[in-house]
C-alpha cells in the first residue's frame, strides 16, 4: 500500500537528520496517515480511506466529505475520489 494521502497528495519525503556534530544521515519522513471512515450525506454511503491528519481536519472544517470534494481541485484527488466528486456533481444538477 502506497504511503500517499488520496485527498491532499501528501507522500513520503526524503532528507537528512543532522546531529549536533553536523553528521548527516539519510532519513524518510512519513506522512501521518490514519484509517478513517467518512459518511457522505448526499450519496448515503460510508467511505473508508487512509487519510493524512491534515486532510481529516480539512474535511471536518469544510463540513464533511461532500463539501470538501466539491471545493477541491481534481489535481489533488485520487481517481477514486474524482469519481465520487463526479457523482456528487451529477446528483447536484439533477
């Protein structure tokens, strides 16, 4: 399973740990991913995903997964959430 958040696109970053003696060792900085289940009010389904804590806070702030998807650019979303966004848009127009 890839360590990438499907909503925000956060992924593993690489860098150096630098000690007090200025020794540099390579290090991988992992995103803080959590298993979360979100309820879509419009579609009436429960969505399970592995999201970063930043994404969870953003979803909560915007009032749910539906509002988050409608206000977010497609370039950040994974294919699964892009399809869900299209379903929401089609349901809104109908």
